[in-house]
């Protein structure tokens, strides 16, 4: 596949699956990348902190990552086909491998070495179960006035404030 030229971490991404002669000096990434015709193309890029790339017809292309504070405490980031992988710093300073299915519109945080989606705030959390939040869609089972559970969903950003009104999400 490829051989890292230094001990520092090579920027992540699916580009590694179609690369050879990879060189990484901590500032510039260069490689031969296979194009759509199967030929090898010289490619180089100067990546920023924790950026990921894919091979776009023999050229490096930056991959959008889910947002949030997690990036400040991550290394060895790789995002491919909706799955984000990274080593996240724990409270004790050690790093832990963590993986999450996430959309680029998701907002994530690092909770002691594990990914967690930041969900919209509000009182709804006190009467909710089976919560999922991905791609800006919040889904949960919400308790109704008579104590039953009802499936509900809403498109909402992480900075929204919501309430549970009889088993329905309402924006406050």
C-alpha cells in the first residue's frame, strides 16, 4: 500500500487506499495517487491541523468533517463513508481510539476519550429515551401527558432549545 516516510502521523482519509510513494515531513504530504484511468499522478498538499483527504482523480481533495469541540483534542483523524475515527485525549492525557457514525452537519464533543453528539438543549431531555441525533435530525421517544411513550423527530441545530409538549418536540 504505502510507507510513511516519518514517524509523525500522516493525514487521514481514503486517499491512502490508492496511493504509493507517500512522503510526509510534518508540513507537506506528497504521493503518487491513482487517477480514474489507473495512471499514477504526482500530488502534493500542505494540510492544516487534523484535515482529512480523499483521492479525486489523482489529486488530493479535502474532506469535510463533523463540527464541534472534539477536533481540539483529537489526533490521527480519519473520516470515510460517514464514519469518523480518531484518537481522542482522555482526562488523564492518554489517547483512546474512538469511532462514531456521523454526518458532516453533526456537532460532536469529546467526553473523556469518546465521541458524543451535541444535541439541542432544553427541558425535553427530562422526558426522553432512545435519543439519536445525526444530520441535524433529532429523534427520541418522548413521554406524553398520560405517561405513554411516543416516537418524535425534528430538524434542529445543536444550539436550539426544545421542549416536549405531550410527546412532540416544540422549539422554545
